C-alpha cells in the first residue's frame, strides 16, 4: 500500500513536470529519430523509481514472513 502511494506521488510529479516542460518535449519529438533516445531516457527516469518501490516492497514482504 505504501509503495502504491509513493508510486502515485512520483507519477503525479512526473506528469506535472511533463506539462510544465511540454513545449520543450514537443520540440524534442519534432527532431524525429534524434529525439527518441531522449524520450526513452525520460521515461526511464519516471518509471524506474516506480518499479523500485514495488520490488523493494515485495522483498520486504518476504522478509517479514520469514521473521514471523
């Protein structure tokens, strides 16, 4: 549950930043093939912590079960 809250907060901040920098992002997309690596990097910057929240949360669940 905590991981979901952190993931939603992180995703919300990512969406807010995307709207703030929308003109810059659109100019990167207009570059064609050259803008694709930048967009992949930005997507990874937003999605990697969300994945980390869930993986770390799942590993803690297993650890708590072994301790109980």
